[in-house]
C-alpha cells in the first residue's frame, strides 16, 4: 500500500456561465474587500470594454488597474506589480486574462507575503531538485490577500497554486508554490474569451491536454486526478475542434473551459513529466509561448515514455477516440487538425538553443520526475532532436 496525501486547492467556488459583471457583483457582495485592484493583459485592458465595465461595477472599491504584465513572467514585472499593490493598499485582486497575468499576480502575492523587495530574494523560495531527484518546495507565509480570476485562455493557471517565473540572467524558469497565491474564486465566462486570438486559444487548449496526459502518466497518480484527466480528454477532444470550426460558439468554449478545470485536477498535486519541464525552458531560452511548447513537445515525450507508460497511454488513445493508434500519434493528429505547430523549428527554436534548454531542463523537478528516467542532458537532447 502506497502512502500519500492529496491536497485540495484553497479554491472556494467556480462561477460557470455567469457573465463577468454578474459574477463580480456576486463576489463583491460576498466579500468585505474595499481596495480591489484589477490586473489584466495590456491588450484586453485597452482594446475591450470589459475592464471598464468591471471598474464601473466596483465603483469606489476599485483601487486601480494594472496592465503591465509581461509574457513568461520575468522577475522585474513581478516586482513592478508587487510595488503597485503596496502603493494602492490593495486587499483583493481581480485578474482577467491568461497565464501571464495570473502567474504575475501569484508571484506578486508571494513577494508581499515574504516582504521581498529585490528580485534576487526569490531564489530561496524556488522549488528545487534534491540530489536524489525528489522535489523540495520551500514554505511561504500566507498571502496578505487573494485573487479572483476570470481566465481568457485555456492554460489552466487559474486552477493551480503553482507559478512560473523567469530569471532573465540565467535564462531559467523557476517554479514557486504556496496555498494562498492561487485563485479563491474562478469566473468561467466564455463571452470574454471571444477576444482571445484563435491560435492562443487553441494552443492553450493543447496545454490543457498536456496537463491531463502528464497526470495520467504520472509516477504518483491519484484516483480523482486520473478521473478528471480522462474526462477532460474526452471533452477537449470534442470541444477544441468545435472551437476551431466556429469561434463564436459559446457553449463549446465553455465546454473547453470545463475541460481545463478537470484536466488540472493533478496540477501541482501529482508529478508531471518532461513535456512540461522541457517546455518551461523553451519559454525561458527561446521565448516559446506555453501553449506552443505543449504542441511541439507532448507527442515526442509520449513516444519517448511509451515503454514506461503503456497502460495509461492506451487509456489516453481510447479517450481521444483512437484506440487503434499509439497515444503519441493520436495526440499529434489532434494537434495537426487544429492547425497548430508541430516542430520546434516552427516556433522559433534553433539547434543553437539546445544546450541551454537541456542544461536548464535537467534541474527542472518535472523533468526529473518523468516516468522514464531522465538524468542526463544527452537524453533531453535526444528528445529535442526528434521534436526539431
């Protein structure tokens, strides 16, 4: 009998299908927050009316709007937001957007919890890999307040208490976690996602598939996470092609959002693998967006891991409606059908990047937790070469 502990998120509620303003009104009535800061992507903040609408709903409770988040969450952007929240005396954040603003808020809350003022101070709170390959997650004090999240992509950042942040000097992405930095409430309003670029929506949908698949292939699976992951694959296999064919079909977009919710049942609760871990370094070294990292890495990592994950890979192929194909082929076919990139060379990665990607990946806790052991840069280079 294997002893283990499954930790639930500190997530109180999820609003499904309510409009953004309806859900915000409900949250404002239920909470005693008086200094609410809205954090959104620059494009969403400045090119849609949604942030204005939310600010109107908040009225005097709106303490400010911040739209200076930066893709891949460099440390400087995190400290910029942390300082803004201090200056505005915030007591709640409403985050609208994808993984970039959500993770920037998570990291800013960690900085506020620990009173950090300089980027270098983050080092001691980063998740690290011990000599035996196991993961060490430093303890973080409770965040001074929480965030409510209305996602506009399918990245799943709203359903985790894990954040990624890039150190530009070392070209490495580090991971951080604390129970209270994630969302306290999530608002799934498909109508606000209509502004999301098509490729961003669909590629982050593949990211959600990656969450589900690396949950099922995990070395330490959990029953509730496995159940969510299998259902997520069934839903996303149906809804993503619908999203690709008809971008304004709100029911299908909400189905994809629900698929993300289920896919994330294992996120930061079970060890993932090399698709996520190598993907982090693709972003840090070559600036590849998260969704695209899954598009180009997931089929190749599945093929690499096939001998170690035969049973879960059969279930994956069945959930994708392709029981007669290998899981790697079934996933690759779905990615191609969505019109997403399938090779590293298609997303701006060059062979000259391989050394830095391999070196950084080897210290990633999810690479070291890959179901087929990876303990050398040569193994990572082999996967990269296949994906190139």
